[in-house]
């Protein structure tokens, strides 16, 4: 392969890894080291090297922050850094974070002021994690909140957004500006393209607020008629001004649904509770139009899942989904979560 090092350098890298006692995931660590050597050999521009090295350091620091909490469910809260403490949105963010933290969810924020500070306050010191960004113009969060929040600081937005999204299994977006909209649209893009597994996304407003309804109108009136997105692409999102509905959406999404995996053209949905044959028949009747062929079928773990030891003890539904039916996939997951067998 073009990325492989000459034999002498390859042997030197192997010796280095041995001296460092690296055995777990050795091939991946070797690839990182080899890539760094290649960057040096290829007369890479200094600025490019600074970007690559800083990104790797930032990701390592973030991995270390999150690692002790790998088994704890997390929800990321996005929103404006400019929201003031007297704003109803501040109260909404603080209150919903407090409820979720009380239910065992850690709350991840951008560790800044405004909505981020409100969510960190609501979650409390032990249940809040922050991924901050170095900015020249925005104000810093309250000193007490900044000290209480376990956080890591990033230089680059792309590494920050990666860590704000990677570790969480639920997302709440409150009204905000360019940064919030960027984060929200990235979430939707990752879901639409299948680059991220399905997760609950809530666009939460203050009681009686119309911020996200304006976005919904734009999507319905402009984007869908223009054919640039599918008609059901917004079905994956809950738009609400109710904190109670938002909490129910985040927690209820995982009531029965566990995870998914594509095996060639077969989509495997792993569940916490095995559905009855009558329930599977009802699902087939309701969702027949979104299947490329065949039916939803109860199945044991597929061979490749067994080989990878990938959630092998869970019951499964296998299906062939039309590739652009992502919104319908969310409706299917919702129906699975409402099955009587899941109660």
C-alpha cells in the first residue's frame, strides 16, 4: 500500500510500540504513528502539521474526559451563548437539564455562557461535562460554573463538534445563532446521510415560542418543494415548547430500541424485548411501503455479529429498508418502542 513505510522504518515503529508496551489496538496506534512519519516525509506545510497535531491532541484530551463515563447515557444541549439568566429559555434549559440529570443522564454542553451555562447549572457538577472553544470575542461563563464543570478546551470547531456529538445518545437544541444552527444542521445531516446511528433530536423552545416553528415552515414551504430534502426528513425531529415532551422523547427513544447494524443490504435492529409474532405482523402491515423487499423478520444474531460479539444476546428484527427512508426508520423505531411486549 502507498501509506506503508519502508521495511526499516516499519521495523523501527514496531520496536517503538513494543518498548511502549502497546498491545491493545496495536495496528491502529501503528497507523497513527506511521501517518505522522509520512506527513513529515512529504514536506507537509507547517500550518497543516499544526492543524493535524493539535486536532489529535484535542481529541486525546476529550477521549480522556469522557472515558470514565462511557457507560452513562449522555444528552448534549445546544443553544445561544448570549441568552441571559432572566430569559425564559435560560430557565427552560436549566430545568430540563436538572430533570435529565436526576434520571441518570449526564449533560454535555459547549462549556460557555448562556444556554450552555444554564444546562450545566441544571445538571450540577457531577453530571455536567463541557467541551469549550477558544474564542476571541465571546464572553466567558460564570466563574463558578466554569470551575464546577468537568471540561476540555478546543481550538478547532470541527474537533469540538465531533466530541459534542460522538458521546451522546440524545440532543436538545434551544434557539441560538449561527453556531447553534450549524450544530443543529450537522446533527440532521449526519442522520439524513446515515453517518450517525438514529438518536432522538429535540428542538426545544420557551413556552409559546415560535423560533423552531419558523424553521419548520421554511423546511415545508421551501426545502421539500424544491426537492433538496425528502418529505419525511424532518420526521426524525421533535419540535416542542414542552420540557416534559422533550424529556419523554429523549428517554423514550431507548425504551425498547437498542441499536442497529447494516449487514450488506440487511438492516438489523437490536431490541431490549422480543416482540410477539402478532406484533411483527402488525409492523409489517404498517411499514410495508418502506421496505425494498421482503418483510420484517425476527432473527437471531447474524454470523458477522456473532463473530464480532456485537450485542449477540439481544432479540432482533431484520429488514431491507429503502435507503432514503430515514424518516420512516424513525417512525418504525417509535412503533417498536410502543409495542406491548416492551412494557
